[in-house]
C-alpha cells in the first residue's frame, strides 16, 4: 500500500529539513532528566518569566481588567486597581468591537497600531504610518509571513548571519528557499564586515541563487553585539546596491548593557541617510513583547513595520494575514501598553519605572558576571554581552574530546553540552544549532537565571569545565590555541 500523507516517509521534505536547536536534543534530554527528578537550570531559551522574572504590575492590571470587564462595573474596583489602570482598560476595550473575545482586524486593532506608530515616531524622530504596521502573534509569526512572501523557491536566497537565531534557518527551510550565510567575526566582537557580505552574495550568485533579502539581528542573538550607526549605514547601502529587502530583527532593542553603542533602529539610520535610498530601500522591522524588561513571551505579542513596500504588496501580505483571521487580541493590548507605558505624573508611573529599571539593571550586572565567569575558565573565551539576553562563549575543545564525541556519534559541542547538562543540570544550546565556523565550538546560555544564583551556576560550570579539560587535554602535546 502506498504511504499515507502523514507517514514519515511521505511528509513534506521541507518540514523534515527544518531544524530548531533551541528546543532540540539538549532540551529534550533536559526535560527527561527533570522528569527523573534532577534539578535543571533551563538556560536554553530566552524565557525570563520561566526563570523567575516577575511580570510588570501595570500591564497585567490593565489586561486583567480587559479580560474581566465585569470588574469595571464593580463598585469596589477602585480598591483593587489604580485609576490609571482602570482608565487604560476602558481605553483599550473601546478599541475593540466586543472585547478580547472578538477577532480583531487581521492587521491588529487600528488603535493599537496607531500607538505603535506614535512610539516609532518618538523613537526615530520620523513619523510612522499605522497602515504599514501589522500586529502579530510574537515576532516569529511576522518573520515567517515576510519570508513566505519573499521566497518563491529554492533559487531564492536570504542572507542570514552566522551564528544566527534558528527561526531564520528553519523558516527558510520550511518555505523551500536557500540560506546564504554571512559570518560574524568573533575576534571583532561579532562585527559584520561588508566586504565579506559581498563575497557571500557573489558566492551564492555563482551557484545560481537569486539573493533577495538580508536579515540583521540587532542586538544579536546568540552573539549579543549591538550594531553601530556606521555599520548600519554600510549595511543599508549594501542592500540598496544589491537590491535586497532588509529584514531588521530588533526584538532586543530594550536589552542594552553598555553605553557606547545605544540601540539605533535600521529605520532611523535609513531616514537619516535621506535621498533616494530612504525612499526606495525596502525595510521590514520586527519587535516583540517577549523580550526587553517585559519578557512576556507567553503572551505572544509582536509587530512588524514596513518601509517603502508598495501598496499592492502590502495588500497581499494583509490578505495572507487574514487567512489566520486575527492576531491574539490580549497580546495586542500588551503591545499597546509596551509602546505606551505610564507617563510621568500617572499614578502607576513610579512603580512602573522602579520595576523596569530593577530588571534592566540586574540584567546588566548578570551580563557582566557571566562574561567574566566564562573568561575565567580554562579553554573558554567569551565576548561581552553588549545587548540581548545570551552569552555565547567559545569552548576550545581538545582534539581528544573531539575524537571522543565522534566515537559517541555526537557533534563535538553537543557532546560537551550533554556532559555539562548531566553533570550540573545547566541546560544550554550547542553552538552548532546557530551555525559557527568549521572546527570552532560554542555554547549559548541565557543571562536570565536569578542574580543571586549566578555565582553558584558559574562555579558549577567552572568545576565541570576544569574536569572536562583535565580529562581530555593531552598533556604531552596539546597547547592552548
Ligand atoms: N527574533 C529573535 C532574534 C529572537 O531571539 C526571538 C526569540 C524571536 C525573534 C521571536 O520572539 P517572539 O516570537 O516571542 O516575539 N528568541 C528565542 C530564543 O532564542 N530563545 O528564546 C526564544
């Protein structure tokens, strides 16, 4: 009998090709060990609330009231909720036709899209058009919608940084396109060299690939670097010359842990450049409520903003969004709140600022503790986490460890991360899940464990790593690179 459509051998091959290491072998093994009763520190996913981060009070009050509008009619509501939260809940409910239980427009609630546009206008100093902003279920859905619109088949390529966040490699595989890698330079603090970009494009074209788009992740995941304004200008000029759409993944724009390179949006740099490029270069920028000091990953709120995309294409993207009817409506309210938080003078302002600052300042300290911790370990080197929420140390694996991994039929960094997990309960993602140069090994961990747990986690990592290196270093011949 011929195989059924959902039998493994007859599944869509693109689906089998797609790989997503953040929830891959290491995560599955960690879940197993947890079931067996081992204490696991889940640093494989940037999921702040899962590691104890408390939700900000004001947005939860507003959304709670939107979810339970009968509370607004309760005479005691003012005892439980501050007046500005009550006013804001009424404000968002007035945007909906039927509250949170009703589908919204497929692009999201017009009122929230307007609030997003106002936020972008304030951030960049250039007005933004709400008609070109679509709300999505997390940034992931937006990225997938756009890649789906861009990729017509195997011959279409998308430039993706390596190392990269595997949403990109996985989605490109799912849509049947070709990933065109460009390498970030670890010794230059994960900087991006435009000469290398040109080479990557030339290389892909020689293989018959039409390169159509370029992805930047700023600040970087897993690499944590913040792009400078000069670098962004070069990238924009490159995309203009090569006729590429730029996809600007800016979900970590609030997560900045140094003062030399503050976040600057690709859109602002483009607008500052003026001239034909600012009117012609096609740019789509992504943002999310999952990251920043909100960390509301489970709410699944995001948006994308389109710049210089012709109206007929916007219509097509709208049509496709409408096949899924509507993004989550509660998530849209979170997005509205994120881009329009309490203002000075509002009742909830002081508390909001105290909570947000507390989270960001602690993240900044944790970024430092992790980098310093890794750099104090044998055969480990690590760039400082300038932004985002990950540390991505390079592990210089001795040749005998690489051989042992081969024998165990594991990629060498998977082998190392599995041993780390078994020994310490620290669940990381091997660098191979993000892509790395041949023969170079990394792991990714988040900087999210509670600050007070950090010294113990780093000590436990150090002890494991020392023992691992002791076991596999060949004391006769091997020297540190
Ligand atoms: N873009 C980047 C660069 C990300 O790191 C993530 C999530 C997303 C988009 C998607 O976020 P949302 O869909 O939640 O808005 N990062 C994953 C990660 O590496 N760890 O946790 C989640």
